[in-house]
C-alpha cells in the first residue's frame, strides 16, 4: 500500500488548487462593495470598452489608431510612429500620453510607445474608475485568478507524476486499483482547469461579469468600436503590421 500516501498527496494538492481557483473567481465576480447593481444602466465609452476587452495595451492601440485616422499621427507599416501635427497639441490625457511617449523628436518605434502609454497615469486612472464602478477586475483579483489557475495546473501535473510513480511501484495486479484511485484527483483538477480556462479567464483578465454584459451589447459597426472589442485583427494589414512593429509579409 505504498501508493496510498502518494494518492493522499495528490488529493490534497487537487483540493487546494481547485479551492483557490474557485475562491479567486468568486471574489473577482463580486460587485464593488456598496454598489450591488454595478453596471446596470451604464454606458461604455470606446476607451472603456477597449480596456475591458483588452486591457491597457488595447487602450493604447485604440488611441494610436484614432490619432492616425485623424491624421495627427502617422503609423508606418515599418513600425514607426511619427507626429504629423506637431503644433496641434493633445486633445485629451490619452493623446498627451502618446505624444509624451513618442518624445520631442516627433518619431519613435511603436513597440517602445505602446508599453509606455499603457503604463501612463491616464490609463491607470481609467482602469481604477472601471474597478470602482464594478466593471473591471482589480490588479489583485487578476493576480489571484492567475495564481489559482497555476495552482490547479501544478496539481494536475503532480497527480500525473505521482500516479505514474505509484503504478510503477506496485505489482501488475494492483495497477488497476491504483489507476482508479488517482483518476479522481486527476479528473477533478483537469475539469477545474478546463472550467477555469473557459469560464473564468474570458472575463477575469480585465472585465468583470457586469463589464462583460456591457461589452456584449456593443455593436462592432463602428471601426473604432470593433477595434476596442475585437482587437487589431479587424484592422487593415498595414496598420496591423504597424502595431506589431514590422512590415507585413507580401506574397508574390
């Protein structure tokens, strides 16, 4: 019965991992304290939709593309951003963040601009307002959910390793019993990991359930709204290449 302690370790690991993930997902789904009707009757701006759908980098991409379409900024397919209207100033705090990231030279590689804008105070303030309204998941909530998923994944792998070791340690006649015993923690952690990937990650990355409900009601008919909710995949190839920081591959 040398395999029994290994089975107990696997069961404890699976139980702890699943409990942590379920607790983290439950906390992430709760509305902001004092605001039980978070999101009810609210409307999203296109920048708020961008954050809920794709986080700070999506807000950055939306601002860059909007400035490009207004001919205030040139996004070259080679991956460089150039200020076109150098004397026009910024219209809002997000454009100020973009111009500040590009610098006084008026030109900068887009891969250097994107993270700088994503970390700007304007984007952090936008995120905090959404968290306060119960539409976005806080940084702590995202970290806890990610840690829960990692814990379940580790429990799944641990169960596989311990189950394999236990099966090799016992005589062949007992292996059926060993496999049956380890099947329970393996199935539990596997299902928990699958549910976490399907049900938890789509909203706990950025948007809360209330934020997801508002996102689902947006129409992608407007190009900027489509970019906010669906990402750079909706853009023409040249702009997609610009945001990636390199030229598109052209087939002969």
